[in-house]
C-alpha cells in the first residue's frame, strides 16, 4: 500500500515518485521486441499506401484493416504491457491503459500525446521510452491517468455537498476526531473540497482526518502533490487552487492511499490506528464502467459498510445510475445498502445509508 501526505514541495513529490517508478530499465530485455516491431512497421509502410497512422488522423475502416493486417494489436499490446510491468514497482491496472480501449495500432497512434513527437512507429516509441526517463514518466502518467477518469471540479454533486454541509453543521462536537473517507478519489479535487467544507463548518485542524483512496498508486501520488507531468496546463491550474488551500493549512490531517476496495477484509479498517470512518463518500464508481458487475458492487458495499463507525454515513452519487448499460439503478443500490445493515436515508442527490 502506498501512502502519501499532501505536499507541494517538488523534492517530496520526486522522492515519493521514486517509490512508484523503476529508475532505470534494461533496454536489452526488449531488444528482440524492438527488432520485431521495427520489421513489422517497415513492412506496413512498404505494403500500404498513405495515409499512415498519425496523431489526429481520422481512422477509416480501411486504415484500421490495413493496420491490423500488418501491425496486429495482439502482437504490439503485450510488448507495451510488459513495458508497463517493468517500469512500475506495482502491478499496473492494465484495463486502464490506452491499449485496452483501442481497436488497432492506427487508432492508438492517433491519440498519442504531443510529447511523444511523431513516434507512431511502435519500435521507435518503445526505444525512446526505455532510454528517456522524463518521457517515460510522462507516458506512464498519460497511460494511467487519462482525463476521462476525472470530472471538471470538486463539486460534481452539489445536492450531496449541501447535505454533507448540513450534516457537518448539525453534528454535535464529539470526543472522537471526525474521520472521513473519499473513495475513488481520482485527482483529489473532491477530497480537498471536502476538507474545505469541514473547516468551513468550524472543525479545526487536529479535530479531523480525511483520507482519499484510489486503486492506482500513480493517481494517489498525483493527488497528494498536484503533479501531472503529462499535462502541464492541468497541473498549473490545480496548483493555483491548492496553493490557497495549503496556505490555510487544509492539507493537515489529510492522507492519500492506494487501496483495493475489493481486497479489504470485511470488518477491518486498513488505517494506521485501525479506526473506522464517520463519513464515507463513494462517488463515480458503483455501477459505472469500472465496477458494474453485481458481485463486485456487493463486495465493495460490504467492505465500505464495515469501515463505518456506529452511526457512520455512507454516500454514493453517480450520474450514470440507470444509464450506463442500465445494469445498476439507484433503487438497486439502496436495497444493497439495506442488506448490509444500513438505514437508507434521503440525501438530496444519489443515495445514502446510516450504520
């Protein structure tokens, strides 16, 4: 489990990143792959007329067909997946990589970011990634932190936010420190927003702990340090916001962790002191493209409910309930909450349950 305390200090960010990325790769381990991919690409160029794969190219069925004929993705994808495994100190979530969401190498080449240059030749791209550590870092972050995973701000569910604000305002001062968890925290914007909300309701630093969890260690690193090496404009924008938060001390009492929600043992809270949480927010996860199989949703709800303190509150809001392939509805999730001993409550947006 990777755990990072929020900090905008570049030295701290670099030190923590070094625990996630392998500092140097051995190109000889990929020598045979590079030679084979180079031969495949040259054969493709000789056999197929232009236009060839390029960034922003509109891929026609014919281009797709020719690409799969001479540059079959089934032979390229495993090489880059082995690269991912070699470059990261943890097992990568390969289902999140761009190779799992593309139909051909031609389609992949059209979405390669500008910092990859014109490396639409898979052998050239791989070779550059093996030798260039800066490019490798950017490519890994781009691969596992695509923009489609995140929203446009910290308040994607305003009605839920209003409910949390009211809940915090009505909550009587207790001896126990307020403990909150933001599940599937993404880039951390909602996690920082929750801390800001907690402070606005009169909770002083030292009287609360807020954790942000995500499965991907690169994601929690980015959230903790507001670092997006593959997306400079996004990093600048995020840091402008967080600089104000940090000057007010909002980062104190915060921690970001990589955590597998399906691997938590029921009844055990994987926190430093073994304590549970008063509030757990699980937005944008249950019933969507990441976790939508009934048995997986049931596992996550079971594990999250087990992390609640007595009278603890579990909230879930998702814009795709009843929409994404229509597999999971809000009503079905309410029934699942109730089956785990949670009392369903009205929360203005999404669903909620009290232990």
